[in-house]
């Protein structure tokens, strides 16, 4: 009989009898831990990549301590670039007698130049992509602000000296993690309403930005033009690359931390695989001695062990990946308050990596024990103390 | 399965076999200068007190171990000239075993245990042949039971079915009734001798049981590792 046929049949029997379950469980544990972490970091990584170009809501962002100089807009227009402005400031907003600190962001037409603002009409409601910016007289707020001031969509919100109607809830905006506004819920208003709020005055802490977007060459030309001595210099220039580097760096740190937990799981699994493989081999020694007494050659024993190890790996990787997928879904749910963005679907890479690791574990920690089985003396069927040399 | 016994019908030839092992006290001789031949279809009992070297001799006869001196020729193959895999092939081709402690694979049911040597030998209709033999040993209703679900007598029936399934040239039995009560043991031996008669298999039996030994054509007695007597039953 060919070892493959025999291995298939006997593996099914051993699986049914539970003899390989401990070893299989160790492999499933290792793959489950690796894929859970792998899926999560993969999804976070993809989300970071997807959002990297959106973190500024533009390709380039210029900050000015004074109102945005007209010459910046002219130079952008000369280079066929789109522009929009945001003006941000912290302010306490009121709904009736309730108040809360918020980050007021006044945006001009065209905002955001990159990415999309997503809105809902009610808490946890269905999201839609915003068309344009808040109309004058209206305000879009983040959901946490509604909870803090006890207001709802349709209520009035006092922003500075101006009463505005809450017309939508902001579920997502591209540049939400930038600046102080990440610490307080954001209030988006139309730039045309900004003056009427009275929030911008002498000594007020205001951040003014010109958002610029266009093709790479035009952006470069615009930046060169900004270097002219006659043009007021921005207090800070942010590019998408710089911002995405920060985002990637944060994601990388998270990934390293999560990978550390996966490595610890892997080490524990390696010990579990080694111990269970040894136990499995010891329990199997009598069967191998019997097989050899009935005519099985050493090559047959090795081939059967190798084939069964591969089966074990395949089943372990499949079951472990399914468990890892479920564990990642649970982790994402638990972390949903921290991870604001919708995570993209995971790819297959974590399964491939975990599968590779599982086979390395099996080959490195289980194979030696199983290979030793070939040395089992057939004499063991008569003398139970006969052991492999 | 195959029969390559000599022209004189000898299936097992034991020539000046000795077995020595090392011990803390120096070299220990377990068997010394044992010689005999066994013809095809013969039933041979090997008897002797504990420590006489019966099981060691059985291991050498079946190629499970190698002698320190001398030669064992099984079904035309000099076992001393073969490597371990070569001896395994000879066993697959020519040998069946029945052990005192049954040696059934716990993860296999009765039928699968019987199929094991047939599968190892690459027999195509292993299942059909196993079903036939398991019916002959009276376990047709219990073929799907695992060893843990069988009594001692039933386990030994499965072991006998397994031993005969390949129609071996030589069947070696090591104290086959040693773990059974006398009544069950007698039934089991009746079964074994019946099957042996029908298949013309050579039976080599190690036993303490003198009644069982007397059922054989020939009794070889060992004492302190030496051949004490070789007696043939009266025709």
C-alpha cells in the first residue's frame, strides 16, 4: 500500500479517535493567535494607507497666523490648484443650559479637497456622503457633543454669539485627527457664519489653514512660488507624505505591539507543539512497533508521519484561521471606540504567514519526535522496554 | 502469502543460534547454540520455565531481533543477511503474529485492525478479505467495535483474524492464552488450530501451558537458554 493512502486512512481514524487532538489544538492555537493579530494589523494598515492621503483633506496645507494672504490663493489659482480654507478654534458651545468644550471648524466651499465627510441624520444612523459644507445658519456636530449637551438633530446650538441649527451628525471627516480638535468634539460651521460668531478677535487662539490640492507638478511649482521673498511665509507647511508618515508610524507601533503578543503566543504554541508531539510519538510507539512487526519499513513509517504532519498542518491552518478571523472580529468590536475609521476587509497575507509559521512549528518541533518513531524496534511488541536508540 | 520453503519442505531453519546481551555484570547468554528445523504446516510448541529464552527465540525466529551467533532462515531468507527493512518485507510476506497482550491498535475498530497487515502488504481487497476472516472468528456482529469495547477473548479473536488474514507461511504466537481464563483460552486455541488446519500455516507457539503444547505436532523445550529436548508427537 502506498504511504499516502495509508496515511489518509489512518489519519482519519486517529482524528476520529482523538489521538491527534492535543497536537492539532496546539497548531490551531498558534495559527489562531497569529491570524487574529495578522488580520487586525492588516486591516489597520490598509485603513491607514487608505486614509493617508486624506489626513490633511488636501495635498498640501499651509498654516497662517493671520487671515490667509490673498497672494497664496492667487498663486494657487495660477498653478491650476484647488483651494479651500479651514479656521479652527476651541470654544464652549451651548444647548439650552448645557455647555461643552468643542473644536469649532469653519470651512469654506470645496472642503474637503481630498476625502469625504460622512454624515448621519440620527445617532448610529445610516451614513451618507456630505454634499458640500454646512449651509449658513446650520451646524454639523460630532455625536459625542450631542450626548454632552443633551441635544439632538434639529435643536439649536449656540456657537459664540450665533445660534445655529444642528442639521447633521458628523460620522467621519478626513482631517479629524489633526490638531487640538481631536480632544474635543468637532463643530463644523460655514465659513460665512464665522464672523457672526464673534469667536475670532484680538488674542483669540485661531488656527487658519489654506488647503491646496492638484497634481504633483503643480503643487511643486506652487511651493517654489511660495519661497519668493515677496510672498508671506506660512508658519507651517504640511504635506500628505509627512502626515501619512506619522499615521504609518503610529500604525507601525501598534503593529509591533500586537506582533509581540503574537510572538509570545507562537513561543507558547511551539512549546505546546513540541510537548504534544512528544506525547503523541510516545503513544504511537507501540503502534509503530506493531506496524513494523507486520511488515512496515522505516521509509513507510517516515512517509506516513510526514503526510500526516502535512494533514495536521492543513487542518490546523484552516481551523486556526477561522478562529483567528472570529477573534479579530471580536477584537475590532472591542476596539471600535478607539479605532474611529471603518476597517477594510482583511487580505489573505496573514493566513499565508500564519500557515508558514505553523508548518515551521510542525517541522521544527514535531517532526523530530515523529522521525524518531522510525527507529522504534519491532522487538517492542514482545519486550515493552525496547526503545529507539 | 508466499511460500519459498526449501525442497525438503523446511520453512524455518535455526542453525547454532546464540543470543548474548550486555549487562552490568558483563555479557549475559540468553540462548546458546540452538538448532532445529520446522517443516511447512507443522505445529510447534516452544516450552520452558520463565527466563529459559522462549520469547527471545521467538523474536529471533520472526526477525524482530538478530542473533549474536548462528543463522535463522525464514521461508528461504537468511534473516542475518537482511537489513531491518528487508526483514520487515519478509515478515509482511510470510509472517503472522498473535501476542499475549493482543496488541490491537486502540484507534482502529476490529475490522480495521484485521485490515492493517493487508493494507501494509498492499492487498487490494483488504476489506472483503477482512470481513471474511472476521466472520470466521465469530465477530461478524462486532466488527465496528473498538478494542476498549471488546472482552479479552474477543480481542484475541481479532488478533487471530489479523494474523491469518494475510495467509502467512508461519504464524508466531507468544503465550496466546496467557491473558485469558482457561475456558476462553481453550476456545481461542480451538479456533487457532482450526484456522491453522484449513490454511496449512506453520504454527510456532510459545507457551507455559503443557496441555496446549500437547496439541502441537512437536514440542521444543528450552532450559537456561539451551535446547533441552525436541519431541515429536506420536503419529
